[in-house]
């Protein structure tokens, strides 16, 4: 079963009086608006859901998602504040809350190109760190 792309997240309006400089004070001022927005979108997704690098990249570039250009999405992936191992662990816990799975089945779901698309190392970290 192919994983559907999440519909575009509706981002709320910026707070009055908050400038781009204040919002992105830790970001390079030479980075284009498109790149900064891709990074903000990536961080929003990571903060709300669990994603692998590949899954987040697809969400950012998908015609059904954010529609960012590949270079902006790649910038976001490289600069988003995330622990991919922890994202894999959160994904594993979510699956196990829905249905019981063997470690082998969970590993397959986490690494499948039709599933979560985590690396094998990230999936193994998740399985090794599940609570008993």
C-alpha cells in the first residue's frame, strides 16, 4: 500500500510586529525566501508528525504537498532541527499503538519505499529502543 502524501499544512499568519529577521535570526541572511520557507515548512511537519528524510523531502516537493523546488527542499532537509533516529522511534511507537507487529514486520514498514522510508540503521534504532 503506497503512503499518501499529507495534504499541505495551513500555516497561521505571522504575529504582528514579528519581522523575518526576528523569526530567522539564526538563519543566514543570504538564504532566499523560498529556502527559508521550505525550512519552516519542514520544521512544522517534523514538530507535528514523524517523518524520515526521504518522506519529508517527498512531502516538501510533492505536487500534492508543498511544491517546493528540489534545491529548496534539500536545503530544508539539511538544516531542519531533527533527530532522525527519534523520528523512526516515534513512527514505530505509532504503528504499535494501532496494531501489534513483529519486529521484522515493523522493520519492513519503517524501511519500505511504500512505508516510512527510514534507513535500516534508523529502523533498527527504533526497534532497539522501544519500551518493553
